[in-house]
């Protein structure tokens, strides 16, 4: 069965530090990849997505992610975080199989806390 | 555009009680979804509706039923609530297909079953 894993469940860092969150999936076929963010008390919103083309994608709020097909990974990065980046981050993968119809499967999430 | 709306925002039920969570979207989306979010487990798909008139089970459908009332509305029903159904429930929608288009999420319903 396909799966999505996020390496870190909880990350604490200081403002201006760089952030990298890992996401791996298990499936050898076509995938669509997403990162969602959930700010405290808010609903999920899309940070960025990858369907095809340039494996380095840029999203909102200075976030970017790189798809490395050989490593089945889609890591999220931000060079310099701000206190307002405190949130929970979810990697989501759509496995384009006939069974799954492209349903999204989410990772467990990474809680990021940015300290002033 | 309100996007995806959900009611209620909070609910406390006793074991065995029933309730219906309501979801509506005003984006003319074809597909709608119900997820539950539990700590350390991310979001898990309960049921989805690929288009008006169709519904299908997701990863964790036991104990739930759904109705796609029309293109706008997709409700989730708990017939006999259990403490294991304590969770935050999110409704989502997208233009079509599970993975080809971004999903838009509602604000969530926090449900506690005692």
C-alpha cells in the first residue's frame, strides 16, 4: 500500500533560521505532490504543489519544495523563517492509480514553532 | 465567496447519540471530501463524493454515513457516536479528481464524544 511519511513531528527554531521539512512517499508510479499549512486555529491552506515540469517549485510566503523522484521525496524549505511561520505543515500525495483515483494521502504533520 | 463552510464549529455528544455535520461550498466544485484529523496521524479520508450523486468510502469509513445532497452540500452523519470518534472533522472540495486539483478546506468541526 502507498504511504506518506514526514520525518519530524516537532521542530523548534529561532527566527531567521532556515527550515527544511522532509517528506517521503512509497510508490513507483505517477504522483502529484502538495504541501499544506495549518496556522493555529485556522483551516488548511495550500502552500505549493507539484504536478510535472521543473522539480523545484515555489509557493506562497517564501516557501519552496524540491521533488527528487529517485529518492521519492518532496522536501519543503524556507531560507529564513519568521515567527508567523509557526504552524503545522502537512505533506500530501496523490497516487495516480486506478484504485486511488488520485485521492490525497496525508503525512502525519510536522508542528513547527518559531521562537522570537 | 465564502469558500467551504461547515457547521457546527464545536459539538459535544454523549456515547450513542447521533448528529450530522454539514458542509457547503460555493465554488461550483464537483468533488467533495470528509476528513478527520487526529494528533500524530495527519488527515484521514472518511468518505468522498467524486461528483453529485456519487459517494465512496475512504480510509476510515466505519461508523459514518454521508449524503451528497446536491452539488453544493455534502453532509456527514454519525449514527451512534463513540469516544473513538472524538476528532476534528474537515470538509474539502475541489474542481474534480482527488489529485489533479488543489483541495480547499473548511474551518473544521471539533467533536468530543463523552
